C-alpha cells in the first residue's frame, strides 16, 4: 500500500473532510470524515463505492493508523467512528 495524499480538504460539494487517499495495486481508496464518522471507500470510475470486504477495510485502517494518519487518541477520532454503517 502507498499513502498518496494526506491533505485535509472538503470533498467538492460535500461536508466530507478528506483524510487520506491510499493506493493498493491498481485500486484507489479514500478515507474521509463525515458527520462524526470515519469512512473508507473505494474510488471506482470517479465514484465512491462501499467496500464489502471487511478484511480489506481493516487492512487499510491499520495501514492508516500505522502511518499516523488516523490516531484514535485525537479528539477527531472517538472509538465509535470505527463502526461500519451496518454495525450502528
């Protein structure tokens, strides 16, 4: 995995805050903060797509934690933000 972008900016036309973009082979993933939650989604054809593979989401999340992009000790990242939408 390669961390390609860690600039913080609002995604165009949304209140979602970009935290990171990750490249893994030919796939591209985005991590963003929205409404008190952290999301990791795949970018496909310029659109965001829900990742069904929970192991892949965990792999990306751990990569971002090791890279210090995500830090659960920071106020922006309370523990409950790691829940996937279907777990809430």
